[in-house]
C-alpha cells in the first residue's frame, strides 16, 4: 500500500521551513513523479499473453497472466489474476483494451464489475458497454474513486453463433492500465 505524502497547506504569512519543504513539497512532487524515496504512485499495467475463448452467449471472466509493471501490489498473476485491486484508496484512471476475433456479432458487450468475486452477477456493475457488431477492439475508460481493498474484473459476452478467440500478446490485445490520480 502506497503512502501518499501529506502536502503543505500554508496559511497567510506562514513561512515554509526547510523540513516542511522536504516533507510536504519536495517529497510530494517526487512521489507524484515516481522517483522519490517515498516510492511510486499506485499504478499497474497488466495483460493476457495467451489466447482465451469467449463462448457463444456466455459472459467470460478475463484473466491477466502477465504484468509490465505493478507499483502497489494491485495484481497477482497467481491468485485471482482477473482482479485489479486498489490497495491505496483514491481516484483512479482505468483504461482497458480487449481484442477478439473478427465476426459479425449480434451481441458484443464488455462489462466492468466492482467486487464481483469472479461471478458476472456478483458485486456491482460500474461500466457495461455494447459494441458495434463489426467491432473487434473494445476499449473501456473509467475514472472514479475506489476504497482500499476494492477490485474490478472484466467480462466479455458475444453472440455470433460460435466461440470466439481473443488476440493477445504483450504488444496488443487484452490489457488494463490503472493509474492513481488523486486522494479524492
């Protein structure tokens, strides 16, 4: 869990001491830039480096088998790899990209659920998007506050008459970026 440094909150005519500068100005800026002694602001970039199958007319939980970075233990490749967990409370910017096989779909939906426990009806839906029936790329963008311990999971539903395979690798396909933006 990242500790957000407390920023300096000056009052009229208050002088800034050297220790206040170090702890409440410099350290805050270094933390935000990601190279200070206080670590790096919470963020992760996870992806699925394997192909997965989305069955006909069935919501499929998406897992992420690999990470490019994870600065705040937001993801595990072995325990609940479908989850992005917000270990530090705050406002996050979450962007997800999914690419599946090219077909003409009558239903193609991406759903993001909060604290769902791996079940499409679990938790609460925070974003459900239908896509163009000829689409193969789905992008979801969310900015919202998450409590420490909240997590999100993604589900894809399609209906073209058969199973559909994803297109996945480290450079395209199935991935999620989550970036901490602010305390509240």
